């Protein structure tokens, strides 16, 4: 069963004492540049720096005490790792985190700061899953998957729920897609609360497994993705793929150059820090992958965690 509206509302109540209700910002300059009216849901201001804190908090606080005695475990390139580590720390629970060896240093440092126990692995999905299995076998920890989990999806859905309440009458909501937890939650909240609003997903051309899966009608895994949007390198899950297939209207692809341009524009024009993955939806608008002129468009800025010593526009 997919999360229904009650599950999303329950998630919103559960995380309310712990998660930030992030602001929605606008930019006259970017509106003029794109011809649309853009509303940016700033999950870069969320605790642990990304929307992932919503799902991690909802999930860990949904589990019975017995499931938490030996800690929790997951694999993540960074944002879910940080979010779960912080959510676990806030409950006095141990967190075991499997991270690819090429994870951004700032995300590794944050996981350590939040008390997560890190095990590094090769940067492939198979290596992540195999290493996580080994960690769980050794520790007995409860797995909290970064996206293929109903309570994770319901938690991520609360971001779009807030956006829809704050900005009614949106024509389109655009979210980035990696594993699909944020996109699935966004699509479900939109379906339940703003049925006339279309949901678009934006994905890097160099990590376009969701695009291929969506349009070929069959699951196609991510194989050796090569994108600066490190949060979008994972494959869709068995729970997220069917939700996306049913409730998402369109998936579009963007170039690496477009991601860098969009990220830099948001830094310059809006004076806020976002990571490359969060820039992908604006890149889709700037590259004219869909019609946006005179449309009211909500954009989920997924996070703001990145290594400031390795900004993509500095060679």
C-alpha cells in the first residue's frame, strides 16, 4: 500500500516538534529570466541541510522500541546519512552509515558530527547494498532505507504538503529525482491536496535511469552515473518506481552545464546556498525542457550540503 493522505498528515504531526517548517522564497529576477512565477521551497534550510530529515525523523519515530535497541543502519551518499544520524542522535539511538568512498567531505564530516558510525564502500549501488548487509549482520541494526520505505516517503511528502498549503493554485511542482523518495512524496501530496497541479521530475542527463524507466515502462537501474549532482546517482526503488509511474506527469533531463548555471544563479540572485542536486529543477526550466511561461511553478530545493572547497564553477 502506498502512503495515503492520513499517513502524510500523521507524518506531518509526528515530525512537527523536530523539523523546520522551511520557507518559500521568490525571486523577481528569476521570474523575469524564465517567464514564470517561481516559488522555491527551501529544504536547504531544513535540519541536517536537506529534506531527508523529514523522512528519517518520521521513520525512526514510527518504529517500536525493540527495533531501535541495536541501532539503525542505512546506505547514503550523504544527505540521508546526515539526516538519519541526527534523527537517531536526538533519540539516543546508534546510527550505522554506509557511505560511498567518493562522498563529499562536508557530508562525511556532518555524519561524524551527528554521531554516525561510518563504513565506506565502492561508489556503486551493489557495493552499498552488500556493505550494508554486512553491517546489519554484524550489528543487528534495523535498516532504514533512504527512499524505498513507506514512512520515508510519507515524511518526504510533508515538504510538498507545506508548499501547497503556503502557495495554493500552483500549475506545476518540480522536484529532482534520484531514488525517488522526495518525488514520490511530492507526487502523492500533490495528488491528494492539489489534484490540478502537475508534477514534473528533473534528472541529470548523465544519471537518467528514472527518465529511461518512466518512458520505457520498465525498471532500468542506474549504472555508473557521472554527475555533479551526487544526491541523484541512485536508482529508483521497488516502492518509488510504481508511485512515480502512476502519479508523475513528466520526467525531463538536464545537462551538467545547466546544473552548474542554475546553481550559480540561485547563489547569486537569491543569496542562498544550495547543492547541485537542488539546482536540477531550475536547470530544467532554464533549458526549456517544458513550457513554464506564465505558469505558477513550485520548486523543491532539496538541500544545501556541499564542499565549499570544490564549487563546480571554480576550475
